[in-house]
């Protein structure tokens, strides 16, 4: 009788265990169901226990938030190389910027058979305006070339702009890029329900970072509060869901949130996990971000059948059908943001039509079952090449 064949080993590398749970857990569980021996590597944190509780093998990787200490960054790269050498995964799937860069380099050094990089946004180096020679941008492109140079690899992009930036910089080879729009949403867990009665609610769900457009959201709420032509006298509530991120230099401060609470123009609910019920109680989803990969909050809003107002930037515009499921506004423009929200608040038929179109978009493009099937097909194709 022939010896039992070893399961193919999949290692998913993510910076934060909480991000893994919110964005890649179902993929890992379905890969395990499909016969893969699934391992997860993240930095340490209280959420690691939740990862392990799902029957997944977890490995702690030292990883700093800031990336400012070269010794710490070298330690992360060395730790990944060591893990890859010990674990001998058949395929490594790296998610978020630091795991993609360091994981790709370590995978090549360790002789990993197959590598998948998920580009969920290119980071601040590519969002800021270029002024003359940009050393950081050139250095970042060099790192991406090293990381994505694995001969048996795929690079998953969530929007066409990120793909075009790296293709034009000759980072990604022909046939290496794959388009998958986001990490998906459960259409059952995020059902499309009728709009609630009462005041119109415009809701923003995001980490409270300046580059998510939180300052513009608050300013737009101030502008709208001075207007009397809101939804036929029904009123308009601006609801902010999320918390500051002290480890991120773009984070707003706790006293900013407290000041907004006292001002009363925005309702600050803090961090919440019941996102589907929050959208069920709202009418308009708002995200005035400066750039995204493909924002999960807007994907979830689409599934819930809510019209969207977001910025005309990479990632955000890819999460809607402009003019059909939502409205686009210029980035960093609180006045335009307020006008777009007021337009939807005052037009029930347009808002509800856009919400219905958003649900159809989610069913067509964002269904998590389709997203996971696409990922598993990539794993199978890469590992079968090396079998």
C-alpha cells in the first residue's frame, strides 16, 4: 500500500491577527476544508487565541508597527526566512505591505515553492504627491521588485490603479497579475434590508485615521448642520464608527473624538463588531478616504443595499459603480462631500435605487464564496506546477 501523501501546506502571513480574523479567516478555513494544511503567521496579540480557537496553527513573527528601526526590520525578515525554512510550505500567501515585501524576499531566499502576494493598497509612499526625485518611492519600487520576483508566483490586486503602477514600474511580469476585488463579504451575514424609518443616517465605518478622510467627514457634518433643507425636515444624523489607532502616525487623537462628541455634530460610537446591524439602521455609507486597496466597509455596505458616497481615488471608486450604486466626490473636499450626502438624503428614490444596485454589485463581484474559489484556484495552479 503506498504511503499516505502529505497535505499541501499553506502559510498565510498577515501583519495583525485582528486583520487576519476580519479579512482572511474564512479563506483559511475553506482552504483547510479543501485539504490544505493551513498555518497562520502574524505579530503577537490578544487575538492570536481566537486564531488558534478555529483549529489553525499559529506562528508569532516579530513585526513592528512603525518600520523605523532597521534592526527590527531585519529581525522580521530573518524570522520569516527561518519560519519558511522550518515549515517548508508549498505556498506562502502574504497579505498587507510589510508581509508582502519581507515575505517575498524571505520566500526567495528560503526556496519556497510558490508565492502569492495580495496587494491591498500600496501605502503612503504612493498616495502622497510627487515633488521632484522621490527617494522613498524609488526604494519602495526596488523592494517590490525583489519581493515579487519569485518565478512561481501570482500578485493579487484589488484595483486596477495599483496594478498599473507596479506594471508600469516593471515590477510585475506579464501573466503574474490577478484581479480579485477585495476579500469578499458573506451575502447571508450582510443582508439587504429595507431602510429604517426616522432621520436619515450617514455612517462612516473605518479606523479613525486622517487618510481615511475622518476630518472631512466631521467637517461635512458641520456644513450640513447649517443647512435646513435636509430630507424634508426628517433631519440628518452623521455617525462615526471606529476608534483611534495609537500606533499609526495618521491616527486622530482621543481628545479629538471627545471634542466631536461634545460638539454634538457627529455621533461617535467607537469600535463596533455589529457592522451589518449598523448598516441596517443607516441610509448612506460614507468613506472619504485618500486611497484604498478595496475598502471592506464599502463592500459590506453594498451587500446591505446602502447607497455610497466616497472619493474618486483608487480603491474607493473600484468599490462602487459610479453613478449607479453611489456617488464619487473629490478627495479632501468636505464641501463636495456634504453636498453629495445631502443630495442622497433628500432623494429617497435615488438613494434606494443606488442601494439596490449596490446589492446587485455585491452579488456579482463581492460574494465571499466566489472570492475564496478564485484564491483556491491560484493555490492549486501554483502548487500543481511544483508537484
